[in-house]
C-alpha cells in the first residue's frame, strides 16, 4: 500500500514585483519595491508558483483600469 502525502504550508508573498516570500506574515522589506512597507499576501500554493495570488492581483489590476476609464 502506498500513501502519498502532500506537505505545504501557508506562506506570504509580496505582490509588488520583488518576488519576496516569507514563512510569517508581515510587510515587504525590500528596499525599492513598489510595495515596500505594505502587507504581504497569504498564499497556500503547493507548487511555489503562487498562481492563485497572481490571478487575484491581475483581477484587481483589471478592475482598477476599468474604474479609471469610466
């Protein structure tokens, strides 16, 4: 009998472009990042690609662009 165990943990990433990642919540500390000092975003991805957070960021950006043109 074979059991497959997938281990992953919540981690926190910067969505400001610096690709910062932390095991604990906090703020981006990367000097020069456009999100420096802003809260990191929780991510539960198992593959390290942060696709769910990247998709949410894309949707927020699109909504912001739509609001500006209305």
